[in-house]
């Protein structure tokens, strides 16, 4: 995710009074967005890079099916532009929160997005956010930070697999999810956000191999 200021149309590109992108143009004292250009912003606006210091998840309990489960909740200090593959809030857009909810290993609900939306309401989370599910114990999350990039991970390796593995000969278990939340200290254009997902995925695969798993990820 990357920090925004004001409305979504003012955030991703960086403009200066004396330079602009190849497809941008200036008129009437304001920057005008053309097709294919990045969202424009006021050239007089000073850049404010993202800081991860104020972004830290909280553990919140909830009861479901007569049992207590834990949820990791990131309440973002300001709306962020994010990219996600989560069942709730996936895609590209402005997001105000992230949650990672633990569920049973035998989870079988067919409306995970609806359940996550209800959970967000019960937690008092405003606006749009990203919601993920995992059977892993979210209390055992791990965190890493390098050059201002901070990553949180919950890891379930019930069925590590290769992305280009042969078809299995019999039924397999789909239990096992690696959920990642990464916060970058820079604004990124949409194309750069897509590339960041590829880099995070490569890092995840490298971590699995470092741990001795001949796999690129999990079945989910």
C-alpha cells in the first residue's frame, strides 16, 4: 500500500512545476490528466513519503461457532492505495484497513467476502479495506523490516506445492495459506504496485527454499 493525500486523484504520479510526464499537459495553472497518464496532483504539493511507524496490527478476539478466534487488524493512519488478491477488497484501490482473520481448518463457507464484510462492521472499521482468511494461528505472525519496507506474514504450510507441479493422482488437502501484508515507504504507480506483488512473491518463494521446502507456495 502507498499513502495518499486528499482524494485518490491527487496521489500516484509526482509532478513538479518544471517537468511532467510525456502525455501530461499544463493549462490554466493546473495539471490536466490525459488518457493513460497517471492521476495528477497539484505541482505545489510537497511530497510526503509513507512512514510505517504508525502502522502496526492489533489482535482482536471474536466468537464464532462457540469458539474464540483471533483477528489481526491494521487500522491505517490515512487511506492508502493498495493492491490485493484477498477475497474481500481485492484488486487496486484506496483502502483504510486490513484484517487477517483466523478460521477453522475445515472452513467451508461459500461467502468469505460477506463474512469479512460483517467482521469489519463488527470491529468498527470504516470505508473500504482488505480482508483475508487463514487457518494459521495469527498470534504467531512474523514481521520483517528492511530499508523502510515492512512485511507481516501468517504462515500455514499444510500443503506446500509448486506453481507448475504435475496434476495430483488423488485428492489433496487445500489447507495451508501464506498471507502477507507489505507496506512500502514510497508512492507507487499502479504498474509499480503490480511489480511489487511479483517481488514479494519471489521473496516468499526464496524464504520457502531457504527453509528446505521444494515449493513456490501453497495450494490456496
